[in-house]
């Protein structure tokens, strides 16, 4: 992976168009990190639900985050990933219990500082 300085800051070179890492014109590096946690968690949750033979559809993933505003460097303090899941009523409890496996199986989440509180939630549609 290569980065170049573009007209609006650093960009990750990609064959389908560069990704801007600048909060004014794209996503900040912190936002990209948070999005990577959410996407990775989504792929992991997919795998877990498939292995448990739960019929489902992930309709969306919402991610929010908090930074330590009192620190000199505003490091990530908390990431909350909420999955909106379509699943049969009888499988909802199993789908909810499977959430505890997501963080432990997500290489992005496991690569972050363990002080960052990563919370996974599910809401059913």
C-alpha cells in the first residue's frame, strides 16, 4: 500500500480511485481506523453467524466513537459497533450471544490499544 500527497492531503493509492485521508475532503485517519474496525467486525460476524447456521441478513452497521478530549493527543477511547440484523425471532438470542466472539476474532480490533473500549451491539429489524 502506498500513500502520496495529493492536493487535499495524503491519499492511499487505489486502482479504482485514491482514498483521501483528510477529514475536510474525505475521511480522517481516525475515521478510517474506526471504519476499518466496523468493516472487519462485519466480516467476522458474517462468518460466525454462518458457522452457527443462523439465517440472517446484516442490513447495516453503524459505528460511533469517542476520543479523549482531555489528552494532548485525542486518542480513541471508545468504539461502538451496532449491527442491524434481520433474523428469525427464534435465532435472535443465538445471534446476540455470538457477538462476544467478534472482537476476539477481528484482526483490526485486536491490533488496537487494549485500552480502547470496543463494544458490539445488535438491533433486530
